[in-house]
C-alpha cells in the first residue's frame, strides 16, 4: 500500500513510520504545520507542533530513508480546533482539543488529502489496536500498554476512517518503542512525551482564554445563591475545579468547594461540596460510531476523560443525534463538552459529546 506516515516529531510517530516501511508499504512522511505563526505555539519538548518538532520529523524521515513533506493545515486547525476550543469554553463547556484534532484534522483533512493524492492509508504513532472481525469490520481496541492507550481520543473515528488507518504501535509498550528507536538510530529515541495543549504556549489555559476573550465579569456563588466573590470570566473555570477559586470565605462545614455549574450567559459559577459533583445520567450529542450503531440498549463501559477510569453503563440511542448514558458507577467532575467514549470490553464502540448531566439523587437532595 501507499501510506502517509503522519510524523509529529516524536518517537512514537517515527517508529510507526519505520515499521510501516518494514511491513513493505511505500511510505511518505508528512509533518503537519498547524500554526499560522509557528512561534506562537509551544516550543521545546512540551508540545507536539513546535518548530523543533518539524526538524525532528525531517531528520527521522532521513534516517528511515523515506520522502518527507510538510503540509500546511494551519487554516483547518485554526477553524476546526482553536476556534472550536474558544467557542466551547465561551458556552460553558469543557472541550478536548486533541480529540477534535484527531476527528477533523488527522483523520479527516489528512486522510482526504492522502486519498486525493493516490495514497491508500495513514499511519500514526497512536497507541491503539486494529483487528478485523469475522464480517470484515475493522474493530479498534485498547492498546496493550493501558498506561499509554489512546483509544479514547480516537473514539471519533468512523468505519471508513478505520479501514484507511494503521496504528503500528498498539501491541507494544512505550519502553519497547523507545528501545527500538535507539536501535534504529533515531535521534528522538529519548525525546520526552508531549503534554497539555499544543496551541497554548505556556500551558495556562485560563490566561490564554482571557487574552482571546477579554474580561467577562460574573460571580461565584454557593448553592444558596450567596455571592462569594466576583470573577473576570466564567471561561476560567471548569466543572470539578477546586484549585484557583480564591474564595476567601470558608464553607460552613469547613470542607473544600468545587465548581458544580457554569452559567455562560450570566457568567455565574456555582460551587459546593465534592459529593454534589456526582452524576449518574448523561445525555450526549453528535454520536460517532466505529462500526454499526447499536439498535438495542448496550450494557458496556464508558470513559469520560483522557486516561480516566472506566464506568459501567447502559447506553441507549435516543435518535440519530442523541444518546442517553446511565452510569452504574457514578462519576464526578464531568462537564458538558467532554467526550463519552463507549467500550465493549477492549473494543471501542463509538463516542458522543456530553451535552447535559444529572446528579445522583443523594446529591440533588
């Protein structure tokens, strides 16, 4: 097959590209230029889209012996990921930009361009496994290394995209991958993993949003409506947040308080005790299925944040655009805008975007 290897400049994508070559594919390396002004994005080892990363990707491609190109996708990234991130926080939701990037950029825009250029598939360094079922369906499963598993942020992929995807690392641990990179002479063998959000240079989400949106004053209140202090923007907070509230006045019981609700129109942020964060019902929109949509309620597990715990659940498809998720294991700190990824064992069934939550009865009373 003719394969595009998406090369971020890290060790995982470099080894994935090398393995694709070793498997007999005709491989071309591609690095995605995602910033209209590269110096505005994170530099050094903390990011995945920096100027240094582009150079590391090129050197890795030279070592492997494959052609290498840089594709400018800065406009698509700004429109589909950065602007979406701003809009979601403005609406009081908590988005996952990495998941959005996988959906709209790495496995939509990149794959579309690759197919238009005559390529057959895209290989990445994500940790997930693909298996072919008896009926020919391509199933996506958790990686062998559960500590590195990235199936959560890939839960937006459709069957057509999975058929055109290669994840060469899913059956190995990170230590094995690093050792292989060293054997292959790849300079990125011991490069640190990327962290946080690539387009927020210093990792300060609230500060970055403040610069983009300006002050939007509001109030932090307790559950009885008592004003605890003023704030400069509800987008600085997320459901479940404890640190940085700077309330000054302790709760009546002396216990820490957490963000329970964000009302974006008035800018009101409501805080309360941790036990009032517990939810047992979710409604999700924009369902995306890795295979066929379930026709009956599904007894399954769901993951509600990257590297979060699995929760036993019952998922019911309400209509083409809505799911209801009953959590048998209640969860806390769950915010609208987060992804709910559905699993049947290790297999990813699909995902939805959380639009509404309901607290458990004890927390509501």
